[in-house]
């Protein structure tokens, strides 16, 4: 039985599947021990679909944590979805005096604290504050100013935000496993850190993760993330198009997409026939492979153009980043790689090409990459996170357990001062 206290449980709750990863933190390096992935069965009834989500969470968690001492573990949860947005901000970091002085870790920490106090919409919460560069007395682009001297210090940071409503909803799903998250990490940030090469993060790389419900975008440049975005279109959207267009059950449409789907109708032989079972008929019908491919190409083209539109902003467009990295189940559609390259006019590669190397030899597929990446990033002490036991986080204000924990903590601190 695994009983060490530095056990990390990483949970990635997607639209179509749940992945749970158990790893051991050994001197800030996470060694993956167990992995379990469970499919979320689609159901149009909201209550029944919620049950399917909880079932998948419970089963993957139970399978992955078999033999693990649950009293000595750290739960980290991946955040994704269209509610994840970001902004880049420049803020003055006040110095203790007006003299030219040494920059210390206190100044760096202060820059993050100031960024965490920026004005937000009512339903927004800061998940990460990631310092990009610093400006010292007008000199821009300094990555590590520790030990330097300056009169004036400015911090240029990337702030990732999420919806309080969506995080609270996710937290309620997690009640089924009887644990509260110790930490949340945005999945696209973790995936980019793990799956992009150091050269791609430095010279510029765009990670596009096409999941079941959303397409998540993370842009890296000069070693750090500079843009985070999400589009409410994913693999399930393609499946739904097939279901509606040919009047077939969603689950059958998913099978048709996986077995015969393509986004390049011009490459499909028009004699190829696909058997389907429309709901309005008592017998099977046939459609051509080219008809199916044309339908999927239209949706794929829309998604790729939306990605291009989201990348056409001041944070990305002027950097001439020419490398796209595709991951996620939706990117596996035949021809999607070529269509992306044609429409966006950039170099494109699939994550499979270097997946094993980037995850340090872990032989895992794309469905597990996010949860693995989150587990590995969770030990980075330089990453600021939305944490469960941080009393600034008002999404848990209605949680009696947390209120009691904070009250006891404050009482303990007062007793120590006496």
C-alpha cells in the first residue's frame, strides 16, 4: 500500500470523460503511479447527465486510488471550459523608499499580491497570476530581476480568470468522492508546460486542445504563457451535427464519427457508403462518406476560423508565432491536421509526435495528458493558485467545513501571539 504523505491525486473532469491520476511527489518530481479514465455517458436529461458525471468521477477516483492512503494525499483539480479567460496587466510595484534599492523576493511577491487585487466582474475569480516580465527604470523585458537595483519597478503579468459559478458547480460534483480540492490548475496551462518543447515555449507555440465540449487555447512565448482562451465548440458539437443532420441517436452518431469521420470530402471516394439507423425509419439507410465529410468539414472550418479570430489580438498577432500544436480527441478527425494548416497558414503538428518524450517516457494517450500534466505542475511552488484553504476565496463561503477550519485557524494564531 502507498502510504507516503506526498501523494498527489489529479482529477480532470471533461465533457465526455473523467481522468484520475495518482502520482508521488519525490523531491518536486511527480512519478505517475495509477491512471483511470471513465467515459461520461451522454444523456439529454440534465439530472440524469449529472448522475453520469458523478458516476464517472466516483469510478475513476476509486480505481486510481486503490491501495492509496487517502488520509495522506493532496487533491488537485483541472479547470477548463469556456468560462476560462485571461488578461495581461502592467502594474506599478511600490518600493519602501524613493531611493535606488535592491529587488528582493518580497518585491516579486508584492507584484503578485497587487495583481490579485485587480477589479473583477461579480462572477469572476483569479485562478493564476503568472509574472511575464518586469520593467526596471524604463528598461523592459527583464524576466528575473532578483538582485538588480532600481528606482521604479513595474510587473507585466498574465492573469487567468474563471467563473465562480462554474467552479462551485464542479466542486459539488466532487462531493461524491468525499474530498475537497487543495488546489485548482487551468488544464491548458499545465498541458502547455508538459506537452510543448522548451523551444516551442520560448520561440512561440500555440496549444489547441479540442475536447468534448470546448476547445482550449494556450499561447506560449519567451518561456511563459501569454494568452489563454476557450471556445464553446468541441468534439461533441461534431457528433451533434451528425445526429441532427441524419436524425440518428447521439451515441450512434459518435460511433459514425469515430469510424468514418473525415473533414476532407475531396479525398473520399464517392462510392463509399455508410449505414445509419434514422429514428424516423424502421430500416437502415445509407449515406455517402463524402456527405458525412462535407458536414464535418463545414463545422471544422468554422472552429478553425474562430481559433484564428481569437488569436488575432494584440497579445498574439504582433509576435508572428508560427507553430500550432494539436491535442484532444476532436483533433483526431481525419484531415483536421491538414485543414488547420491550410486555413491558419502555420506549421502544425499533433501532440502524438512528441508526446512520449514530453511526458518523460510516460506511455499515456491524449485522454490522460491533461490530468498527468496537472499532477506534474502542482508541485511548482512558483505557480500561484486558487487554493481550497485560502480565506480570500469566496466561492466556499457557504461551506460550513471551510468556515470552521478558518475560525479554528484564526483562533490558533491568536493563542500563539499570546
